[in-house]
C-alpha cells in the first residue's frame, strides 16, 4: 500500500467516525491515558444506564419517588441534566456495539474499532 492509499483510508475512517459520532455524541474528547480510558468506560456505562432509565420511565409511565415531592423533582431533574451533559461529551454503548458488529465490513470501520479497542475492552469488563 502506498502513501496515497494510506492517507485515503485514514481520511475515509475519519469521515465515517465523524458521521457515527455526530449521531451519538457532539463534542467527544478522546482520552489518551489509560486511567482516562477507564473513566470514559465508566461514563459510557453511566450514560447508557441513564438513557435506559429514562426510556423505561417514558414507556411504562412509571413515576419514581424519593422522599417528598420536592426531593423527587430535584433528583429527577439532576439526573436528566447529567444525562444531557453525558450525551454531549460521551458516546453510548450503541456506538461501541455498532463498531464491533460492522468492523469486518470495511477497512475504515476496522481501523475505527482498533482505535476504540481500549474503551470497548474496559466497557466489556464493567458490563
């Protein structure tokens, strides 16, 4: 493979990554240190858990209660605000699953999967 082909593949991988991330997370900061990857895996787990929690509340119509009404409203709004922040900066598990499932379909996704491999590994250990 020559230098031109390598640059073309890298450009395609970056384009695919931007498309996938834009649908999942708008302003992601990719960690470089191992401890930061572990932290990101925990945040991915938190985001996914909160998304599923609020989805269940909406689908079932379940109203969780915590103490008095004011406390319930406070907890609900705090969790919702946390979810919005996580959606802004952290990918969810669907992004990782999609990359893992389709990495054999193209070179670009294979490269992206290799790039995300530490995060996928730590998330798998936690989940």
